[in-house]
């Protein structure tokens, strides 16, 4: 089956999982087949707590997953670069760090190699100042590095996963029975609008009616749901509804999460869920002419992730930032830092020298205080006594 047809079939499964989360493991199994990966998962990193959670996964060994969460997350040399991905962007570990260097790291030798993992294809699904959510697919070590095919295939699916996750979160937050979504939408504080193929509104819940009455974000234009705001925003909503009802794979990036702003300055976002087949069709029985549901909910305007703020403030390269995180989180001597990051000891010294110059730090404790001040997601405490001491002769600037 050609890639496009396989992606189209998988897209329908992804949207069904927005309605019924129990379908996610099967979606991830099919994703593994499509990408040729060993496993796949939806996981979130909590920036404030410095922890990771696997929401759904398939193909992973629970033993190694537990080891990763308990010990090896902070040794992952790819994590910094992954957190720098833009929402919707797909990355590949072997493009962030050559596989030969990766295989020199402690993370690879103690965790990835025993688990059988090598390269990694990953997409940024959601990102805020506190939480980053990834769709990840580790590849078999014996097949690594992988080429561009898994990345290209992942790019076809990411917009749909983003929509499904966002809508699923809205539904789950209110603990309603999504299988009877049309009857239960009034329980949602989000605005929900059932629309026909031409965008004509068939039904809106109470929150949606209130939004229409306010008239500052959404209006009915001769019965058709329309956005207020710039021409680009208005067109984005029209395109998103047309794409959702058309049943295609290609999604314009601006139609995945459509920004809306009320007169009071409150920020909202709109997501469009196709209701054309599967579990979604059953969920729309109370509005049989509806082919899409538009969800509009408020959202906090996410700032930079802490590590991004550090990098931007001091103009650090990705390699310098990886060394900084390793110094603060792992401590130890030059050799230990080199083993974590997967580079030579002279290269570690070069990066450290640049870090001292750019940040004005004088010793290890300065690095810890600097990063803790930005609430680094990899740091659980700003107390320098909680970390192994570095060799002052190697790290102190005279």
C-alpha cells in the first residue's frame, strides 16, 4: 500500500483515539509498522518536576521503560536538542548527534544498547512553559542510523496527532463519556460547534452559544461558523473545516491550532475534529448532518522552555547547552562529563571554557544557581550540595 494510503488509514485511527483513548496502543502499533520502528509512545516531560510520564506506548519493554524514568532520563544526550524542537517539528536523533558519538555515551552503553535501541524518530506534539509532549519511535540498534523515510512518514501524521491529543485532553479533563459526545458537549467549558460540510453550524453547546453571543472571536456568517480577527485567522478556520471534512492526509500547519483572542485579551485556540467515520461518527449521532466538530478552549500563552531561555540569554550552542546540563545534573570530572555527552575530554574542556566566558560563571555552583534560576526541567533542586562535586582544579576559572 502506498505511503499516502497507509497514512490516510492511520489518520482515521488517530482521530478515533481522540474520542476513545483506549485505542491509542493500537494506533501506536500501526505507527511502528508504518515507520519501521521497534516501539512508539506518547510521553510528556514535566518541566517543573523534572519527570517524564508515558501516557501510551507499544512495543517497549516495561523493565527498560522503568529504568529510563527512574535513572537514565537525565543521562539522555538527545534530550536537550529534543526540547528545542518547535511544535509540530519532527527530529531524528542521528541528525542531532552522529550515531558513532551516541554509541560512545554512557546512556547508550548502559541503557539503549541493552534495550536494543539505536536511532530515534520523534515529534513535538505540545509545548508550554511547563510541559512538553513527544510522539517518539525508537528504532532497532541493528538498523541504525535510519534514513529519511521514517521522518517523512512521521511528518504526514504529526498534525493529526496534535489535533487528536488536544481534543482528547479537553474531553478527558471533564470526564464525560465521549462515546455520546453530541449529548454530552454541554458538560464542556470549551465551546463545541457541530458543523456541516459547508461550515454551516448545526449545533453549539452552551459555552459555544456564549462565545457566539459575545461575538468577539466567532460569529455566524449566514449560518456558517466564522472566525473574527485577521484575514489569515479567518481563512485558517475555513481551511481547517474543509480539510477535516475532506478526509485527506495533508493539513496546512496554520489549521492545526487556530489562535483566537477575545476583546478582553484572553487567548483561545480552535481544533477541528472530523466526524466522518468510526467512533467519531457514532459520537455525532445526535447531530447526524455534522461532519466536523470545532473545539474552542482557552489556553495559557506558553513562554520559552527554561533551557531555551538559558540558551537564548547567553547565546549557547546546542553542544554547549548539553555540556552545561551534564555538568549540573551529573557532576563529576571531565571524563565523566565526556562519557555522558559522548564527546572527547578536550572537547568538553573547550565547551566549558566557552560556557564560563559566556555566562560569567566561576565555578560549578555558579552553573547550578544559573540553571536553577531558570527552573531547568532536568534539575530537581537548586541546592548544590545535592550533586556530586566537580573537580575544582578542572572547572574553576582563575
